[in-house]
């Protein structure tokens, strides 16, 4: 960098005591901690980097990491993150600060670099630039750019607890009256996509309300066709009244465009981090209340020493579209956070609304048809038998008859090969499902145009 330029520095905040997933910055993917991915991507910007961590003894390992990787670091208050940032910027004489957070292992250095070039052209110390206030980028790519002057003013004048905890609200709320905001945007809106390490994602507003109503109509129509063809069934040994149909979505002309929708495929590619994704015949629709109970979709559902849990390349993803509001009504799905990596986790309701899309790992513990209480909507009963006993006057009803669509994708891995061999081609219900999932040339050609590899697992699918 030229000596005539102001000293530009990236400050990333990192600590071990995450409330949702403790020590997540040191969770490993392909034998490398997430923090290392984060730092390596930031180094591609060419700017100096400093890690702002806390004085807590639990964060000694963060400082050790910084020393090993020859990254500057500073320790400050855990709760007053604004003071921690100010101290870090002052310590390393940063004139312009790029603020990021360490739980973003996929942060894009090119977006940051391009934004800094734009920022410098303004030559305005009162400018605040960010892609996170008016959001079009996916969560996980967030950054902010501002001068030390603005940071210093916030440090000296901010008093609200939220200002101290989140560093920049004093600046971007323009409490000084002098700040100019610049929102970094892209044409394609991925603002609902969240790239996290919780084992699931909720992507908001993918489909419009009108599109969802049309999909509901198509499913009811297709169910009647499937019924005439002897493909529909219920589970007689269960008290639920859900209706199902054999045959996957790709084999159903009325529904294949849902599976092949560019928005769905883009979400899957972004989450898997690859354009080479595979569809292996696992998709369906359901009408009505189905089963409850936490479970995994993987082979090794309870044996965490099984092959599914070996290595870091497990990529089987479930995509779910719920065609009604489950943020304010019962009937949605619950997840146990982080259980794609561990045995158990905190239970959370997935607050999906009409048009949202949920994505989760096959290894993530989840339970459908969740019951919400009228007066305590976040209270969760986590045993399926008890959840079904909640009296009507205590629970929220469903908004309308529950319809759900499920699809699955993966990249090419040994885990996918094993799943097909040990599950898809061994279970009688899966084999019956695949036998009537016949792909005509039009569906295969359409998938090819979308650059989606389709696996035919049985001769009957030809």
C-alpha cells in the first residue's frame, strides 16, 4: 500500500463465549478452525488485521491463535465492545476501520476491497459505509467501514447499552447529526440467506404470497391425480391424518418446477459452497398433520461414532417449504441448534412465514408439527407424546391445513454414496417411492439446463 494512504485496518471481534454455540469460532471444517478460514479470507484484502477479544481467561486461546498466525490482537471489555474496538483501533493507529465479526468464515474479501476503493474516493471522514443496514447480501458477508473520527465520537458520547454492545449504532443512527450513510448493495437480493454454523438456515421471502397460494392449488390438484393413480396413502398405525403420495417432485409435471426453481438451487449452492450439486430422488409433499418427535434424517441417527460423523464433508441437505404461517401459528418445525455437530442442543422454533424456505443438515435434530402455546409462544414441549396432549384452549391452532414440500440435495461425497446404498436402496418404502419416480426427457433436460445432476437409482426410473 502507498504511504500516502490512510492506515486502513480490519478489526474482527472474537470470543469463546457465544451464547448460541460456545467456542464456535474454533469448530473445525476439514481440520481447520472456522476462525482460520475467516482470517485467511480477510488477508486477501491486503489490509492489516487485528483481533479484538476479551480479558476473560476463556479467550486466552484466541490470543494464542493470533500469536501463532502472526495476527495483531487486543484484549478489552467483554460487554463494552465499543471500548474494545476503540482501544484496538487506537493501539494500532488505524485511520479507517473495517469492522467484521469472526463468526463469518465465508466473508468475501473482494467485496470489502471494492468497497474500500469506493470509500476512499469520497474522501469524507463523516462517511459510514456498510452492506448490513439496508441488506441485499446474505448474512455472513457483513462489514462496516468508518473513520477513527466517527469511532472516537461514538466512544466519547455513546451511553446506551446497545451502543456499547454493538459498537456502531451510535454512528449509523446518526446521533451526532453529521454522519453520511452509504449502503453497499447488489442487484440480486440474498438478504434472507443466513450462512451460519447452527445446522439450519431460514431464508425469508423467497416466494411471494401469490406464488405460495398457486403452489397450494397445484398440490391439491396433483394429489387428486395421484389418488386416481393409486399413489396416495396414509400411515394407518399412526394417529395423524397426513396424506402422502409416492413418487418424487421431479417425476410430477405439475410440481417439478418447484424443485428446479432457480431460487432454491441458488440457496443450496450458496450453502454448500459449490455449483456442483446433486439431486438423488428424495423429495415429496405432505398434506395435513404429520408425525412429531425429534429425529435426524441421516443414517447414523443415534450413533455419533458412526461414519456420518467422520470427516468434515457431510453435505446432505434437506430443503423444506411450509405453505402457511408457522411464526404465529402451530404446525411448523423445531430444531436443536448445532446438533449436526453434537449430540444435543437448545430447542428453537423456526419462525417460518409464508414464502420462507428452511434448509437443514440431515444430521440436525428436528421435529415437525410443533405446538405453540397461546400465551407462551416460545415455550416448547420436547416430547412428542406430551406435545400432542396440549388441550385446544392452550395451543395456537394452525393457520390453515398444513402443506409441506421437502427436497434434498448434496455434493458428491462418500456420505451420499453410503446414504444411497444403505438407505435409499434398502428401505422398502424408499424403493417403492423410487420405482414410480419416472423421469421423462423433458425433466432431465430441464435439470441439465439448471446444471443440476440427477441420479437415477433404479432401472424403473428410465
